[in-house]
């Protein structure tokens, strides 16, 4: 299993036709106070599985950590890949809505995505304290 795309975004959806739409990709959060809070964001992950990985159970774990290695949040789950035609790469787009995220300090953060206990991708973003504004942006 490989990850073809991973991003943090303000919004994402998958149409009935299977088209992935992603809006507002970001790699930083600016706030005027700590802890910084994000009411909602979307983690978008496009998986690619070989035919041999179809119709098998897989585990996915997502860990968000600060620069010191402290865990901000962690999520894990299992899924069974659908059937695949012989030799066909199976593509699966996943959207995870992240709600009420809180970051206690400024600095660098990372979101690591593990599939079957193997690190597949790490997204990095920065939380920045800004002065003179009452807005939280992502």
C-alpha cells in the first residue's frame, strides 16, 4: 500500500462519480492566543493498493505530534479493501474530518500516517502566534 496524496485542507469531498475535491490546503495555523483551536479540518489521503492487497483487512494509524514528540492526537482504524481486477491498482480516497483540534504551543507539528504498522507519509505544519488579530486561520 502506498499513499499517492496526503494533505490537510479546510474542506474535501468525494462526488457520486468518485471525483475527489480538495479546497484550502494548508501547512500552517496562525492564532492570536494559545491554545490554538481549529474547529474543523479535513485530512485527505489517497491510497493505492496492489491487487494482492485487495479483499484483505488493513490497519491505518494517524499520529499528530509536536516538535518535542508529545502526541497531540492519535486515531486508528481498520478497513477491508474491496475486490480488484487482476493486476489492477486499487485506488481509494479517504477523507477524515478532524474536529476541535487544540495545539498548546507554537512550533512545528507533524501528522504521520501508518498503514499496516509501516510509516507511509508525514505531513508537517506550523502553529504560529500572531499579535493584533482576533482571527484563527488555517
